């Protein structure tokens, strides 16, 4: 209790609350602009964290990520363009509900379920993270290797594309992540004698390029002046009749909370994967699955809850293991290290007051989401009525600024543009980009733990199965990898 009181004392100060409020407004604005992502909003904020205290830096990132993921539902519902990748799972139903004159209902649902999911994920983080911290003390390079591979496997299996295309995307991500110096030996790879490439391609330029630029390229090829013309309904009051509409789907919302938290806790999964999985589970167990894809609220409610619940869940491996649950927590880990805070089991014992204040900032950010989200929805149509000939160049400029701000080099902009071309090619050929991004994030950790494990075991790979936890994780990963092969061979034999 004393730790909680001390954490509240650290959090409720003007020098913390004011930056959180400003960051929340910024996150809402970025997430509501088609083509920009929550990851980009956080990456643009990173340079400002150089001048902030650790608590202010992390709390502002928490606020930005929660707000940006939620406000990504606004353009998804109004103009059928997901503001963030997490909104893509249910964009069809959201947009069709708007076409039916239910824009207020679908936007209110996204706002309220996101807040509920965010608070649920935070409570799970508060209650389960300390226990996982003690459990994590038993982890070695062997366990971390299998854990990272499990994250890659789960991201691949839930990809909304054929398995072969998901594997191709995964391989492309691994290839891009190999550029730079070997994590153990320090040997240069795929650098083509370029000094800039010694440090790797960089997560943020690749992320921004693959997610934001393909939409700009599609507009350049086929300009559409005002997609907002398709909106035929006003948003109206977003809370009127909302409770009555959501009550029949309370079980689906709870399912979204749990699924989002669990998938968010898997290294490499994140909000977009959680939304897709929750939407699929909701459809699987729905009494009216035939209504999905026709403008149905049930899937929107479940996936909307999973979005923000996954944010809290993704912080569990980030804070306990130092492994990013998604691209957002990968950036957060960098900020923590920059502030002299090493993520890991000891973070809960060495700095309990600061850690508690960070956890409480999650709850505060999700409470702030309701009033600020209402304001964002109220005025969003004015922003989205901007002519796309003006909007798209502005998005490109913001993307370039975000990439440049990370390394202060023009090389990052070149990487972003190259990743954008690759992302456009992949999307045009129905190759998912999420497995590539997750592979890019997890590859260095997979490689480093594999090499360290081989050094510890003196080249004996069987040592990766020598410990109980490592053996269990290894069997799970091998089963996930081999099951599609054996099931395919069995069907062919029959």
C-alpha cells in the first residue's frame, strides 16, 4: 500500500499530468489521420523524451499509444481507411455501419470498449507482472530463444493470409533484420561497405515505411480527391443507447479483453494480431456469424476491446523479460534503457515506486481516453474533409520527420522510402506485412540467444531442451511448426 501511495504521489504532479494531456491530444490527432500509426506517433515523441524524467517520458508514451490505437478507428469507420493497423481487422463492419447511419454507435463502441480493454490489460499487468518477474529469474538464453520463436510462430499462424505468403513475409523480415553487425561476433553482414548500414536499418524507418507509405503510393497512382464524400451519416451522440446495444455482447467484450491481454503478452504479437484473433474467435462462437462483414457490432466490440488490452499485455514481457510484446513496447524498452532503467525481473524491487507510478499511468491514460476521445470524434470530420491532394503530402512530410528524428540521418529516410516500396509490393500481392515487422523486431533477440546458448552448450543443440521450461517451450514451438506439414501429408495420404 505504501508503494501505491508513493506511486500516486509521483504520478499526480503537474509536471507529469500536463505532458500526459498534451501527449494524449497528439496521439488522438496522429491516430485519426489515415496512414499514420500508433508506432509512428510514439517514434515522433521519442526525441522529446531526451529532455524528460523517466516517469514523464514513459507516461507520455503510454498516453500516446492508448490514444492513437483508439483514434485509428475514426477514419476506419468514416472513410474505410484504418488509422492504425489494429483497426484493420474490423474496418469493413465499421464502415458499413456508418453507411447504415450508425456512425455514432460504432465510434462510441470503439471508444468505450478500448477504454475497458486498456484498464483490463493494465490490471493484468499490475497483478501478474510481479509473479512473472519471479518466474523470469529461471530464464536463460535457452528459454529466451524459444520464447522469441514462439512469438514469431504465433504471429505467423494468426496472419490473415495463406501460410506460404506469411512465411515469405517472415523470411523478408528476418533478411532485413540481418543487415548490420552480428550481435555476438560483431561481424558486418549485408552492409555493402556502407558505414550507415553497420547499425542496421532501424525499426522505426522500416515500420513507418511499410505501414504508412503504401497508402500514399496508391493515392499517387489513382488519386481520389475526397473519400469523405462516401460518408452518408453524421456521428451524432456516441453514447446514446450504447449500453443497451453492447449488453448482448458483454461476453464477446470479455473475450476480447482476455485474448488481447494474452496475445499482447506474447513477444512479437501486438494489438493488430490481437484484434484479428479476437475478431475471428468472436465470429467462430457467434450465434449470427453470417452477419459479420455486413455491418455487425459484435465483432467490432470484441476486437476493439482486444486492441487496448493488448497494449497492457505487451508490457508484461517488455518489463519482465526485456522482450518487446510489439513494436510500441520495443520503442519503450529503448527509452527505458536510455533513462538508465534496465527492464527485467529486478525492476520491481530496485525501483518499486517508479514502476508503480508507470503502471498507474496506464489506468489514468485509459480514463482520459473517454472525454478526449469524445472530443476527437466530435471534430474528426473537419479534419478528414481535407482534400487528399493536401493531406497525403503532409503525411509524407510527417513520415520523413519521424524517420529522421530517430537517427538524425538522411539514411533513415532512404530506408523508410525503400521499406515503403517493399510494403506496397507486398500489399499489392496480398503478402501480409505484420509478420515481416515482427520478424524484424525479434530476429536480433532470436539470433543473440541462439548464439549465446550454443556457446554455453559448446555447440550442442540438445542443451536447448535440457531445462524443463526450455524443453516445454521447445516442444510447443516445434509442434506449431511441424503440425501444418504433418496434417497436410495426412490429408494427402487419406
